[in-house]
């Protein structure tokens, strides 16, 4: 594989050489150099002997021209490169690049899973100038799926509710989150998820902010809320453990790129030990 121009690991500068987010299933191809990880960038795929299954033009982003590429599951990474999951990539590249990688894998997965019409099974055609697939047989149009989810920081007497997810491989605590159900408002989703996961009721629900999140294709909508009533009783399915934590006694928490961490930082900035 020919060596391409490498993006600086510590700073983001636009370059005339495209950035290629190359996925083998749900793993991203990265280059290792001097114990650091980079997203490869080069002029075109032919110059580095990559035969893609499909390519999506992601347009010009803040870091430059970007493409999302799908290669076959049999594809073997070149010398000096490896495939890595996005979760394991976290913290090893600049936040801006990580966000673009998350966008790229969502577009790639949508393209891969919508080659055929979900109504009649006919092959679909890509719509020009937008992310859409149209069935030439029945006219059904599909777009990339966005799954809205809530995430909420709940405060009680100057303490923050943090929980450990039963299915997570990471040994940290975070604020509660869950997906929106059909016919539900975001605030109703906050109330339901909190009750289902830890058995308490909340009040004074206020919008905080939002963030795209590629696990798997979410839009995380953040809220703050106050404890109302009830005692913590974890569901044992989604949540393994939950408790109230003071500002100066927080457990291990998520990294800075996530809205979960921003909610926790909001708590740290606005509350002191009581």
C-alpha cells in the first residue's frame, strides 16, 4: 500500500487530500505510526489498491473532503494498518475526526442495509444530491434512520444520580438514557425511562442540549431534572447499579466528547456538596 499524507493527530487542518473512512463491517481502518492512530488520507482508492464494495461521498466537512467506504469482510488490512471499532477508537484521534467517523459509519450502514426495497424487495436506486434510496418498482423512498433517545441528569439535594449499565464493557458510571417510543414526547420518555430503570419519579424536566451518537444511529437529546419521589430500585436488566453521588466523590465517568459527560460537568459546575 502506498503511503498517503497523514492527518496531524493533535490538530485538525483542512487538506486537499481526501480523508477516507474505510469500514470492514463495523470496524474502521486506521494507520498506526509512532504509537499514534490516524485516519488514512490519499488522493483516490486506486492509488492504494483498495477495491470497495460501495463508496459514499460525505462532502466537504470541517476537516476537509471526506468519503465513507465499505470493503468486503474478506479484505485484509495493509501492513502498518489495522481495523478498530469506533468505541475503541475513542480518545485516540481528535474529537472532530471521531465525530466524522461516527457520521461516516451511519451512512455506510444505511447504504449497506437499503440495497433492496423494504416493501416489495426490488433493488433500490440511490437518489442524487441527497441521502435517499428509491424503489423503481413501487416508488418507496427510504432515508438514513435516526433514532432519538433521551439522556438525563437527575439531581437530589445536591447529589447526582449515576448508574452502571449492566451490558457495558466499560467500568464507569453515567447518567440515565433510553430510546423514544412511538407516540411519546421527549419529556414522557424521560419519565418512563427513569421509572423503568431505577424506579423513581422526576420533576422540573428541562432541555439541556443534543448530540448525534453512532451507537447505533442515535440523536441523544439531553435533559436535566429534579428528583421527585421514590427509592432507587434498579431493573437488573439495563441497569446493574445506581446511586446518588456528591460533586467531590464522583466515580469513573464517560469521556469529554459525550453529552453524558457534558451533563455531568454541568452538575459539577452548578452544585456543591451539601
